[in-house]
């Protein structure tokens, strides 16, 4: 047990250092401030619409739904931008600044270094998601006067959605000395994850034809559908939870499956990152 703790002490120190350095990045702070302003302003936006509408204005239910729509969209957009930006930049920045050579010259293995970096990224993502979630939590409370405890489940699912994108963006960043390519790749992974269900539709349509080329395309599409993460399933569950009545019991039986799927993809992404990083000459 002592040996294990000693082995993990190095990665944890790197994780804390990554977290501190990441929270100082101006781009990340800018994304966070913008997201908090949008979430904080959702109550004022709906209040303005209600007042300007007079007796014809939106009802309380519509008002609350608008707040939820604004906050969910803000968390999704700014949350994934923060996730991709920080996942894509932690390793390339240290390669560019040559800090990585100093770290690896110490008794720290590459596995420990990558583990520390990845954990540090997750600490940053979790902190930013929690800050946005807390503001969303209070925005709903001030509107409904009921503690929206279901929102905690929604934030949990959201984090595991971000974890998949973070893991593969992090893996791609291990091949680059600049954050530009990993950032673009992370956005591509996120968009592709939301379009994966169309691959299944393509495969089903191709299965109804006798053309050899169409059948081949259908098989390729179905193979990609099985391999690529289906991020739309995460979004669907998040919205089901958020739009449920306050403090209703959680009905989303898919949550454990989505968490398990996210952990599997995360492990695959980290293994890929280590495999790439181990072969890289530094």
C-alpha cells in the first residue's frame, strides 16, 4: 500500500500543478466568465420577456423552460469548449515551453506524467462544470422555489459526456507540439459523436438495397456506428432529467450504461495516449 501511494504521489503533484496552471489560462477564464454571465442573465432575460409581454406574456412554465434551455445550451457550448481547449493544450504547451524535459528528467515515468496531466485536466473540467452547475441550480431555485436536485444527475451525465471527448482530444494532443490540431480534432470528435446515429440510419437504408457498393457503405457505416461514441444519447438523457418535475425520482435507467460506456472510452483514449506518447522522442 505504501509503494502504491508513493507511486501515485508523482502523478498527483503533476495533476495539482496542471490544475493550477490551467485555471490561469486567459482563454479558459474567458469561456468560464461568459458561461456564468449567460447562465446568471437567464433570469433577467425571462423577466424582461415576461414584463414586455404584459398579460400576453409567457406563462411561468414557459418562463422556466426558457431558463433551462438557455442554461443547458450555455453549459453544453462553453463546457465542451473548455474541455477541448484544456485537453488539447496541456501537453503541447509543455513541449513548446520545454518544461516537459525537466519533468521527465526526474524519476517520473511517462505513464505517471500522462496520468497526472489527464487527472489535472479532469479537475479543471469538473471545477468549471460545478461552477456553471451551481449557478444553474440557483437560477432554477429562484424561479421554482424548489431545490432542483435532479440537476445533479444531469450534471453527472454531462461530465461523463465531456470525459469521452477529453480522453480522445488528450490522446491526439500527445502527437502534436501545438494545440491547434488537437483542438480541431476535439471539435470534430464532438460533432461526429452527435452525428453517429445517422450512421445507423445509413446502414439500415443500405441494407434494403441489392447494390454491392451501397451494401459495402452500409457495413462501413454500421461499423463506425458501433465504434464511435453516441454523444446524442447523453444529451437526450440530460434533457429528460432537466425537464422532469422538480425532485421527481430519476427515471433514466440508461445512466449506469452511459457512465460505463464513458469509462470504457476514457480508458481506451488514455491507453491510446500512452501508446502514442511512449513512442514519441523527447
